[in-house]
């Protein structure tokens, strides 16, 4: 049986060893400076109305996994608000164009989610401009993997940024969204394979992702009585701006080569997991689940 177009494209984008060329950017990184530019499903995702009429907020929605999810959600019939850092405006506007091209409403909400009030404002503005909220995707994330690795290389600056971006913001955004979410709605959290198979170079990041796995289960129990489902997606190594913006060039080149599938993944290969978990028709009894999309690395 021939490979699906997305998988075939993902394989073709890598080198012979399944990785990418050495490259580096200043954080937070921009899509058009990557070589090759990631596949977000622009040419491949075909909507089937699975999210018709729903309203979604995606943090970290300007690029990478967030952009792929935004495109898929829009093509499935959802209006989409994206949050991003001000430095990522170029990427954000491209994502807005893709949402609009799908015939759906797009809302761009810049803001650094390390600040609690910003989290609450972003949620309120998304709900106001979209006319409600049904899906909240906590996808904003940060790690730093340059310089000395391990405990000896961990700085307070990077630790605080990682914990606040990955964990605190997820709690604040989810809490602020409660007043808008109702029965059948969902919260989706971006975890990571690092929660199960941590790298020495990203010990703080891995710890936050393990915490998010725990949080997913806790929130599923807490919010189940309201009919709100809470799930997570645990990606493996995915080709997004975060890699070249936070890793050493050689580490960027090696991303994904050690997975069972032998290559790095593309953002487009994640979108289906987020669509499934958000779909009231397909995932109505799925809550407290962490769905691994890792290229074969176990997540249990």
C-alpha cells in the first residue's frame, strides 16, 4: 500500500538519515527562515465538517504544531483565535490568512502568557471576538537546549521561563476558559515524549511536560461533572521553529533520527490527533487521555 501524501512528503523533506540540515535562529524563531519550511497541511488537509460551528483558542498558534492545528480546525468548520508572542507577528499573520482562506473567522491575540493577567485577557478577548469558546488548545511551549546541558547548565532565567510558559500558563488559560466552556467542550494540552523519555539537555522542559500529563488527568476528573473533556497530545520530535531557535545546530540536524520511524515529524502529522480529541462526535467519551504521536517511541 502506498504511503499517504503527508507521510511521503515528510520523508522526502529529511536527509538520508531522517534529519535536517544544521541551522540556527534567534529565539523564538520564524517559519520562513527554516530550511526546509515545515509542512502544516496547507496542501493536504481536507475538512469534513467535524468541527462545524465551534470556536477554538490555540495558544502558540502562529507556527509549528499550532499552525497545523489552526489550519485543520478552520477547514473542519471552526472559527479560530490564535495567541502568540509579539515577535512572531509575521508567522501569526500567515496563519490568519490560512484560517480566512478556509472561510472561517480568525482572531490574532499577541501576548506573553508568562503573565497571569495576559492569559485571562487573551481568553476573554477570544471568547468575545469569536462569540464563545468550545475548544481550548494549550499549545504554547518553551525550552532551551544550548550551552552546558544537565543540572549544571540550568539557569534560573530559563527555568522560570520554561515553567511559566509550559505549566503556569496552561493552568491560567484553562481556569479563565471555564466560564465559557460547557458540556461537550474540550481542553487539549500539548505534552511531549520528553515526559516519558527525558533528555539531559532539557530536564526542566521534560519535568513540565510530565507535570502536564498529571494535570491532564486531574482536570479530566475535576471537570468531568461539567461535561468538559480534557486530553493531551504528546508529540515526538517535530519540525517547528522551536528547534532551530533553542538547540545547537548539530542537535537540530539529529532531531528524529533515533525514532523507530527513523525521521523527524512534520506539524501536519499532528493535526489529526487534535481534531479527533476536539470532535464531539468522535471523542465524546475520551477524557484524561494522553495521545502519543511520537514516530514509534512508547508513551507508557
